[in-house]
């Protein structure tokens, strides 16, 4: 599904290249649940952003579903976002002016999903995540855990093949974090959704079936578990 | 999708109520001024479009020098009356030609049976062809025969109702008197026509037909001037038509000159060419012959209202881009959810559209509210909903709405939708916060306009004050001007009324003057002077100041024959020491010698923005020969009302069929002041609005800045910054903008106001105070405005801000 070949990323500062990623070559297959770990500043978020095409690598190539997407035009990128990739953020990033229902509906609107189909999918998601009662509330009326549930529901609404999550539980208490992780595990097992998450917690990483460890921009370890 | 975006838009607008209100309110004000102007322009453009047949009607213009303001040949719409017949005979393309007396703008007295006479304007006299050329719709009467007999009259429906209370007036009789001494000869109403839907160049309440207009003068050397209009069988090619007209005219002129034994070449020389042309009726109003065009007149207004609109658009742009920080997250998230930039641009444009739509609606309401006073102010009759071209108007409004939406919305939409999602989602708004330079430039521009307005009002105000209190050289108090000629009988009667001090006539007085150039020979040199003919008591009535010698008096018998008084300007021109000297005027056997008996101080006998011309005052007969309708009456009492009543009583004994018309010189003076005051009032209104809008914009902008820096302020506070230090920090950037704006507006305002002042013969020196006041007040108010916001941010408890993050 994702193939990275010799990815490099640096920021030039006063003529000095500060490497964030070096010689990163890896492959993520359909159906995997990958956790990226490593110390702060190691380049985890940068790697995930590259996978999500939010940033471009300085060097190297990136294949998404066998297609070279290293330098992709705005329109093609947006097509991928609409149909294949879902994002989950540490800070949730729900749209404050939209209710829970509308937040989940947003990606479907951009995909031109018919209104009947939209209704049933959202109802399904609300039901599944147990937030039916909250559907008319605005994000600032929800707890952090609830907001992240909405964030995940939104990412799932468009039925993506892969979810990219940057520290999805970073702002949450452990009980809520567990709940989210269970959810990811379930999505991965039952719906076959590929998941790539960045996490600092060994425990969270344990929910997945592969751990990539990065240090100073280099992959130090790539471990299959479970 | 549209629905949800609409919802988001409304929620956002509601969340930022204050700014939304400022945005919409500002736009609404800008639009209001613009719509009023639009109505005015539409109205001007709609002249003579009330019937499709008018496309085939032409106004005939001739080039000649009769009655031009500078005695030089010009194109004029009053032509030799013989042109009418000429066209009828020689131009087959014209199926009908009509001649209309040129009204000289005076009022007519209308008398119905034994009722009191009333004064009305716009009574015209035409030949029998008028209604064959102008396609008026007859409600009563037969258009073919309506004016075929002498002493018939056709009235407008509205006028019939005004006179009689009904439009069923066919066969009734009215008398129309152009002058006080006219005989009251009854005319029969033979037709009632419908009022037109759009304004007319040949506007009339009643069109009379006395029969006088049918005849041309017998003697070839005398000419009678009138207006000529022709109806063509179809719409003609004007260029070709005018070639034919010119050659016909030249043949006609040559024949006329042959009878008068003048050589064509001698007459037309030194750039004076013969000229005759036809102007399509629909273009007549846009191309007036003597006056400046209406477009010329309202240019300053157009400029002012464009500026006002610009200021409100700038507010919109500034506030929207400033607010964009709040929308950054939405944009970032939407982008990773798969939204095209184009879709985002459209979304934000729609938000702008909602606001400008509401603004347009409010503007329409404001226009409705303001129209009555606007109409009064400009002496016109505009309406919005009862507009004849409501469709066009709505279309124009829609266009305006689109334009405003694009102007105000596009840039912010572009900026907001350009946010980079990674940066935004990392919480890094600052680096993706574009458009600060442009916003600063816009704030400067806004203040340049506002400050220039303030300076402008200052200068206009000082100039108006100067003129209002300027010594005109004559005493306008207790002085009235009756619109009549000097008639001994009447004058003798009113002189006996207690309270009347002097009675005199003059050819030139403020409000009604008639220029007569006068060539004299003095010390063997020729001079061109302006002549004013007065009667014995005129100069005392005006209270002019005698500088040297004496003014006219009835004890000097020769005063009625060959004495003259000069004003100082003329005396200076002739070399000062002139009293007692003689000058000659006239040619050959008509040459006369005049003795200069006195010099008076210059006084303004015309509008005060015209310099006083070197003038010679003469009394030719005891009563003077003036026939320019001025009779000055000076009172030596302040019981004006009683005296005027007594005069009116004498008047109605002599002229029972014509009401007396008079103005006080004070009123004539006020009228002269009026145009200046009008501009002043509008400038004042617009400047207040533009300054208020600019300040509102600044207020909102500083609020945003303070809000954006809440966290920074909180941290600085924890580090020990005082409130004052923080306020200073927040103020500085705005202060720089406002000061820059002032620096730019000084030269701009200087150039503009100097330009304006050169239009006055008597003007103030460029004052410094308006500049100083504008700068000081704009800086002070700006500081006050931003400080209010900065203070709010600064005195907040820092913990709140940090916890919030
Ligand atoms: N715009 C930028 N300019 C310069 N350096 C940058 C920029 N963005 C990120 N970096 C650097 O890249 C490195 C990797 O950053 P990244 O955000 O990927 O770290 P991370 O592994 O996600 O850390 P954390 O666990 O703290 O989130 C850091 O050293 C950071 O300073
Ligand atoms: Mg990170």
C-alpha cells in the first residue's frame, strides 16, 4: 500500500542542512497496524506527514498503491484524501463552527455522497461510537475523549483504506486512550483498515502488529509483533 | 454542501456580531451614497425617452453669437426662426417641423375668470405643429387640430388638475400673461395630454398657441430667435443629415446676405464659420449648448461617493483577512478532508456575498428613507420603487452587489483558502498569516481618504465663512428687488409709502444681471468697460461708498444726459485721477461725450465668485432704460412686512392680472451662497461617515490584533510588563500607519483644495489650521480607539489566556 524509497528530508538553515529523515526505506502493506515510535524530535510526525502527502520529501520516492505520488498535484492529492486516506490528529481538529453530526458529514459532502447514504453512514458511526446523544453538540461541549471519537468517526466516514494518526491519544487520559486503541484494533481486524499511528506509549504500540522505531531520522528498528 | 457552508457562515457571522455589523453597516452606507448617485444618473440619462418616436425627433442647432455669455459665436439651440420654414421646404427627410418660443425663464401669470391671478413656470408658446413632432398622448381633445387656431392652449393632465381640480377642462378658458403689462386675452383649452414618464427637455405645463410663432420678421436684417425641432420619417444618419443641413444653411445665408448687401466672406471670418446641425432628441440633454453637462457638475459627488464605497470595501477586506485566523483551522481540516482550494474560495466568497447582500438590502431601505431630503436638496424628483426603469435599476443593483462581493470578498477568500494545512494544524498560524503588508497599505489608504476629507471640509468651511462675511461693497439689508421695470407711475405711488426710502432700477444686481459691454475712448485710448444703467436713487439704495466726486442726483440736470460714475476698478484702469475728465463713446454721428463725476467703491453686482469688472454707471433717462426686471426698493424702517404689503396693494391696483414678484437682496445673496453650502453639507456628511467608518475599521482591526496576541500579552505580563507598556506596544504599529497616512494626505489635500479655491475670484489664502486639526484629531482618535482595545487585552488576567491555550 505504501512504499517509501530512500526518503530524505532536511531543513536548510543558514546554509546548514538539518536532516530530519535519512535514508528511510520501508513498506506498509494493506491490513497492517503500524506504530511509529521514537524520542521527541526524531522525525516521527514528519514521516507521517510525508505519508499523508502533507509534506514533500526533499529526496526519494513515495508510492501509494503502486502509484508514484512523490510530487503530486493539488487535485490528485485531494482525490486521494477524499477516497483513500483518513487523518486523526492529536489535537482533534474538529471544526468549531460545526456540530458533531456536521463534522462527520463534512467529508461525505465533499465526496458528493447522496443524502440518504450520508444519513445512514453517519447514523451508523454515531451508533458505533456511542455518541448518538451528542450529535447536535459543538466540539467545545465535548470532553477530549469524545472529541477524538468524533475525529475518528470523521476520518472513517469516507471509508478510507488507511488511517494516519499522529499521537491520537496524546491529550487523553489512559482510560480514554485504551478505548480509542481498542477501537483502532477493531477497525483494523474487522474492517481491514490499514492504520499507521505515531505514539510514545509502549502500551499503545502493543495494540498494533508492527513497530517502527526512529531515532535521529533513521529507522533503528522494524519489529513485527503479535 | 452549500447548505452546511451557509450554516457555518451564519454561525461565524453571528459569533463575530460586532465585526459583521461593522462590515455590513459600512458597506450599506457606501452603497447608499452610490445608489443615490445611480438614481440621479439614471434620471439624467432618461431625458426624452418617454416615447419611441422621440428617436426620430431632432433639435436644430445654429452657430451664432446672439446672447452668448462671451459674445463669441457658439452652437446654440435658439436659432433664427426662418430655419423652421427652410427645413420644411428643403429637407424632405423631415415630415414635420415645429418652432417654440425660447422661454427666458420668467414666470407667467395665469388668470382664470375672476379668480386671483397665480404665477406659474413652464408655459411655452409654439406654432401649430408642436404635437405633430412631439408624440404626446392626448387624453382629451384632438391632437391634429388642437393648436391649429390662434389662442388655443394644450395643458398637461397634472396641471389641469392643479388649476381646476379635474382634468375635464376641455373648452375652458384661461389667460396667460408673460409680462405685467400684457393684456389678459383668454385662450381656449383644446387638449389635455398625459404627463410623461421620464423628464423632458421641452418641459411645459401648458403649451399655448398665440399664432405669433408662425410668422418670421419681414426685414431681412432682423432676426427672431426660437427653438426648432423636427420629426424625421425614420431614424437618420446624423452625419449625412448634417452635411445636407450645412449646405442648405449656407445657400440660405448667402441669399439673406445678398438682400442685406453683406458679403458672405466679410461676415464669416476669423474662425466664425456658418453652422447648422441636428442633434437627436435623446442626446440633447447629455450635450447641452451653454451650460456644463450634468456629468461635469456631479463629478465631485461621484468621486466622493466612490471614495466612501472604497473605504467600506477596505474595511471589509481588512476585517475579513484579520478574522481569517479564526478560520484557519477550518481551512486546514477541510483541506485534509479533500476540499479543493477553489471550493474554499467559493465558500468564503459566498460569505462575503451574504454580507453584501444584506448590505444592499439595508442600502435600499436607507435610500428610500433619504430620497425625500435628497430630492429637496437637489431639486429633483427621484424615486426607487416607482422608478420607470425598475428592472434596469434592479439589474444595476445586482451588478453592484456582484462587484462589491468580488472586490470585498475575493482577496480575503484567496488568503484564507491559501493556508497551508500542516502549518495551521501544527498550531502555527503566524507564519501562514499572509496579507499583513497589504492590510497596512489599505489602512493607510483609508486614512488618507478620511484625513483628506477632514482637511477639505476645513478649507471649504473657511472659504464659505470668508464669503458670507465678505464686504460686498453694498448694503443688502432692508433692500428688496421687485421683478418689474421702472415705471414712473408705480414708482411715484410707492415712494409715498412711509418706510420707503429709495426706489431705483439697475441692469445689474446680485441675482439678476445683464452684461452690456461698452467701448470708450479716453485720452485717445480705447477701453472695454462693463456698463450698468441705473436710475437716480439706485446707488444710494445700494448704499455704495463714494470714493471721489459725487454720485447722481436729481439736482444735476445733466446727469440724465452725459455724466458717468466709475467704480474703482475702472478708475484704476483709466489712471485714477479721472473725476471731472471726459470720455467718448459710440461711433461717427452717434458719438457722445460723457463727464466722469465720481468714483465709487467696487461692489459685487454679480455672483461673488466673479471679480468685479471695471464698470461705468450711467443714467440715460430720468427713469433709466433698463428693461431687465429689477426695481430696487430700500426701506428706512424694519417693518418690512407692512411696507411690502402696502407696495403690493399699489401693484394690484395697477396690474390686477399679474401678481407681484420680489426677493430680498438678503435672499438673493443666500441663494448665491447655496451651491457652496450644498457641497459643504454633502462633504461634511460624507466625511463624517468616512471618518467614522475608518475608525470603526481601525477599532475592529486593533481588537483582532490584541486578541491574536493574547497569549503573548499574557506571557509578557507574567514577565512583568506594565499595562501601559503593553498598550504602547499594541498602539505603535497603528500609530505609524495613521501618521504615514497624514503625511500622504497633506500634499494630496493641498493640491485638491487649492484647485477648488482657484474657482473663486475672492478666496482665502491656503490655511494651515485644517491640516493641523485633521492630523491631530486623526492621530488622537486613532490612539484612543486602539488603546481601548489594547487596554482590554492588557488588563485581562493572564492566567485565563494561558489556560485557554
Ligand atoms: N519547519 C521546520 N523547520 C525546521 N525544522 C523543523 C521544521 N519542522 C520540523 N522541524 C524539525 O524536524 C525535527 C523532527 O520534527 P518532528 O515534528 O517530526 O518530530 P517528532 O518526532 O514528531 O517529535 P515529537 O515526538 O516531539 O512530536 C525536529 O527536530 C524539528 O525541529
Ligand atoms: Mg510529533
